[in-house]
């Protein structure tokens, strides 16, 4: 039965495109909105992941066109007809340009506001964390050095089929140093570093979250070489099709997939770095975009021993090398953050 929803959506799309090409925006807008509703209903029942991904991509494309038409109608002072299609979506009020017109000045002003919000995600001051400050994780550090440092210093080595990894997923138990490792990358890399959380990309306005994602990647391309670090990516990119998934969340994931694919863009100098404790909670298509996935385990004996020394730092103490070895043995199964807490409590006592 659900195939009828797809057929009905396609029929509405044909009518909408016909009216759109003829310049009848008042008629085209509600037709696009009706098509989107049928596509959305069809997605709830579709089981084939490839078909769902294709339909989602079309959904995003038609949604963008509908928003563009809505903006034109708003600027012209006309609504999308008398059939109530205008009420189907809540869009952000148009921002006027400085000269008061509703043309390109408004678009530029809106984009400037979106980018101003993302500017806070750019880390201008290096965190001052060196590779040596990260205990253990040698394979992860080597892989990141090959992907981040070497292409910048020796670009002649990465030509033809030999290309650096473009997307890294760091996963493992909480407190094992995934975010800390990203800070070390920000320190060591001579690149623009974007540190992103879900709050930077989620907006209450219809369509703005996708624009934030698109602007983020555009800013990264303009400031290349650059690194986009998304901490706790599972909060943004959970499985699609779940019952508690909102329409806004689905659109963010779709836009992120499109941008990470990089079709039509030169993303050779843009690295996406993400961290998560629950990799299998990620949407399969998002997980596939990360061509390099690195497991960050709990620290081994030598790493724990080094962590105790690092966290003690310049604090006066009488511990010997054998004491550090004993502490490392007694903290088997502890994460890096657990050891930091142990040192803090020991210093207080």
C-alpha cells in the first residue's frame, strides 16, 4: 500500500515542476509541500536502505526549492494561494539587507548571521597539547599524523591514487582520550580547526540547520587546510527511521551526508574528525562516510603509568618509578579520566 504514497508524491512533483518552470510560484509551492508530505509518509514504511537514501536526497532537494519559492513569495508580498499550503511549514522570517531591500542583500545578511554563529566554533588559540602528552594510542596518533601533518608538509607524496584519509571516526569507551586526541591534532596541525557540537548545528527555524551544515563545510573549504571536529556525533546522526526521529534531525543527517560526499567540491584539504562512544548507534550511511575508523581502547599498563606522571605534573611528590608501576597495575580497567580523578583525590588528601 505504501507504494501509493510514492506514486502520489511523484505526481505532485511533476505538477510542481511544471508550474515552477512556468513561473507560477503561487501554485508550485503547495504542490511541492504536498509532494514532501507524501514522500515523508513513504519513508516511514520503506525498508530498502538504498531506496530510502535516494528518496531522502530527493526530499531535501524539493524542500530546498520549496523554501526558495517561499522566500520569493514573501519578498513579493504574496502568499502561496488559498489552499492553505502556506501553513504547512514554519520558516524563519526573511532578513532584510542594510538598505532595506529584500533581494540579495537579505540573503547575504542571513548568511552572515549563520556564519557569525559558526565563527565561535573556530579554535583560534591552540590548545597546547602535544602528541607526547597523549599516553599510548600510538596507532591512532600515527594514522592522524599521516592524514593531517604529512599532506601539509609533503604534498608531493599524495598524488594520483595515493590520497590521505578524509574522514576519521574515533570510537571507544568514555574517558579514553578521544577528545583529548583531537586537541592534540588542533595543536600539531597547521590548519583551521572547527570544533562542532550539536548545539552549533541545530536551529528551531525550518531549513536553517541544513544551511548551518552547508555553511560550515563552505567555511572549511574557504579556510583550507582545515579540520572539522564533531564531538559526540551520535547525538546528531542516530539511525534514520526511528520512531522518535524528528524531521529536522533527518534533514541535518541528509545534509551532512551530502557535504561529506563532497560532490562538486574540492575537499582534498578538508578533514572531518568525529568522536563517539556508541559507533553502532550511528546511521549506517553516516558511518560508511568515515573511511578510517580507529578504536580508542582503555589504556594499557605503560599508558596508565605515563598518565599518572602527566597528571601529577609539577606537583611535589615522593613517588618512585616502582610506585608508578604499582599504581598502574592496581588501576587495570581504568580510563584516562578515571586516573585523572584518582590523582586529583590523592593530591587533595
